[in-house]
C-alpha cells in the first residue's frame, strides 16, 4: 500500500526554509520556481521586511526574482516561527561556525532544532542543510526531535542534504545535483523525492552520515589543494619561478591534473571552517587528521606571508617601513565579483597591517561598508573609499586581495608607486610592470 508520506510529498506542499542567507534564499527560489508554496524564516526582521517588499539584500540574487516571488502569493518571509506548523518540509540553513578554539559551534543548529521541536507535528519532514561533521543529524538533531514523543521514521522524517551553493557562480542552484541521506530508509526516500521536484538531479546516498561526509570531503579536497599551491608558490617564488605560469601550463594536460590557485588566505563559510569539523570529529575515533591540519596551517599562514612580502617590497623599493605607510587594499570580499565578506582574508590583512602601524583604506566595488564579522568586530562600520586614479599616488602601495573584474588594474598600476598582487589580477597590465610584486 502507498505510504502516507509518499502520498503527501507527491501532492501540493508547503516548504519552510529557516535561514535566508546565501544558501537559504536561493533554495527558497528553487522550490518556488517548482510551483510549491514556500515560507522563509529568519530572526532578522530587516531581512524579512525587505524580502516581503520584493527587495534582495544579496547582490548576485536579483531583486526582480524576490519581487516576483513576493507578488505571487506563494512565498512569504516571516520571523514568526509558530508558522512552522504549516510547513510539510522544514529545511535548516543556519550557520555552523567554529568557536574561539577552532571547535565546531553548533549553537544555531541546536537552537533551530529546539524551535522546530516546539512546533513539530506528525507528517513533517525535517532536513538539515548546514555543513557539519558526520553524525550531527543522528546525534544532535534527532534526539531533540525525538524528545517530543513523535517517532522518527514513522510520525516524522529526518534527513541531511548538504548545501552546494556557489555565490556568484554561473551554475543555477537547481542544476547543482542534490545529495540526500536519511536517518532511516523512508526519510531518505521521501527527502530525495522532495528535492527531485525542484532540482534537475537528486541523488540518494546510504544515510545521513554519508551525506554529511560527502559535503565535508568536497570542502577538504579544495582546502588541501589550495594549501598545496600556496606552498608551491612560496617555493617557486624563491626559485624565481612564476607559479601562475606553472599552473597555466600544467592545466593543459587533459588528464591527471586539476588547477587550483594561490591567494592571500581562504575565505567563504565552507573552505576555511569545514575541514576542522572533521579533524575535530576524528579525534573522537582516536584518529589524527594530520593532512587536514597541515593544510589548515599552510592556508592560515598566508595573510602573514603576504603582509611580509608587502613590508619587504616597501623597504627595498621605497626605503620605508610599514609603520606610517599608506596602503590601499583592493577588494575585501572573499571571492571575485560578490558582496560576501564571510571569513575574508582581506580583513585579517587589514588588521595585520594596522598592527604594524600602517594606515589602511580599502576599495571594493561590491562592498561599501564592512559589517560585523565573527573575528573582526573592530572593523565593523569601516567604509571603503572610491576608486580615484588621481588620488592613487597618495598611497605608498596597493595590495590586491580580491580580483574583482570591474577594477581598472592598468589605472591602479599607473597611479600607485607599488602594487602587490596576490591574485594574478595584473597579468594583462602592459605599462609599469616593474611596479608589480607577486605575493
């Protein structure tokens, strides 16, 4: 006989998405485009008000898309978590940061699970999307929901499906394959069927732990390979070899090589944080994640190495110290052409240079003001400066930390006496190449 859950999730549905940030908002849109009713939940009143007014607060997510949703009658944002009872499926997209000692901080996941449990009703499906270590769904979320007296796998279902959002990327969210794993077979089956209604492809794996491991493996893969090229950069630089030329040539090989690129440090929510979730978890099984920890050490060292390159260049080329120097940081977003500040290495760079006595301004065409970040609260409210070629000569150096496409790098090199480039952004510059230092 057909199971009630299978019948419910084959018909008209209301999907609730908790956390309307870089992951949650595109997810809302995917389900809305699939013809489902969607409720968006967030604790930020300002965000909710803007969405209901048809405005986006994420640069690469168009306000026209929000306005279309808000005017359709099938989407509403709210701070009223009592409305969770209306949702057939509840998707959790909340932050999973590290604490001060670089251990997993699951306070937002736990608080959200408790908020759901207070309103949980039979027939609902709960899915965690926040990136975390294997075992979180079974060991943290499941007991909170089970404490209601409702039976998991019978009265309510629970699954994990990792977000794979690429802010500013060219691929549409619905085209990114969805990995799904349930805490039991029925949960996995129904959750996969839900995503199949909105995504081009939904792939069910063995269980929630496997799905959690898939996401964290993807992020560790990137972190380790970025650490490798960052280390190669320091070695090749000492040999007077341009690592960018090496990578460009190596990637012509049609097999056995995948290009990764060096930078001033890691940014974004996933890559700088998630590998440490697994290395922390591994210790509970008496295993040491030496490779992961070493990659983390290499990547965390990059901002200091970049600042040292800048200090040495100032000293050797201009005969001056970092103390008292005027530095212009180009780009504070963690990646090019987005307005995302999360874990941006630019913030660490600014703090390091100011600690050495430099006066630091920044310009970012996508970010006018720095908003509070977890480890950089003293930069909160710092406003950027306009890009004015006529005033560039007032700076002792420019440091390219993010390679935004809209910046005129030739004008930057023309105007500044020294340009330290961490992103190979000046590769097409023709005049003044003697001013450029790679870092």
